[in-house]
C-alpha cells in the first residue's frame, strides 16, 4: 500500500504510524509546488511549454472562466496571458479580474498586461515601478511583462 502525503500534511501526519499500518507499504511525499492559474487570452503553445519548465502546478482557463471555479483552486498566482488584440465579452472578464486584485499575485503578459494596466487606471491606481524589464504595481502584487521575458516569472513567483 502506498500512502501519498502533500508537503502541507507533514506537520499533521504521524509517519511511524502510517508505516506501521502496512508491512510492505511506503510513503510518498508530493513536492510543494506553486499553483498557477492562467487565464488564456490567446496564449501560444510555445509559451505553455516554456512555463511548464518552471515545474509549477498549472491550470489554464478560458477567458470566459467562472470566478467561483478559479477561486476554488486556491492558486498562488493568477496570470493573464495572451496575444489576442480583441477579446469577446471583455467587460465581463475585466469585472472578474477586478475581484482578484489584492488577493494574490497577478501577472499580465502580452495583452494581459494591457488589461491589468487598464483596470488599475480605472481604479485610479496607476502607480507603477519599472524594475528591470518588469513593471510592478507598488500597492498591489501585480506585475506586467512582455512575452520575451518569460524567464522573469520564476523570479516573481
């Protein structure tokens, strides 16, 4: 029998007791991974592959995502990522993204960067700092970068 524990369960589990339950059993401890939720605004396959090199747990959502479903996954980071110039029903998506601001780290890449800048401008929160190819909002944990700066994601997360 195999017992699988997450990293967070180590404080609660009694390893000796679990091992004692099954003669030929063992325990596997899953790594502690950052959970990343991507909101697809036209993300390209090459970018998904590049992001998978970071060894994150990744969930990708359509831009018409359900906010309740996104929040239920308890992601560490939300990324708006894409290359589309125009999106269907952008107003609905913008309202959902506004509800995420201040809760977790949010990263905008490509047109996701423009969406975040627009939202913060509407909220009269356009106070950005430029930090070596990354724009960071000083009040919220929001970052904006270009597609060619994907390696910077590892530094942010």
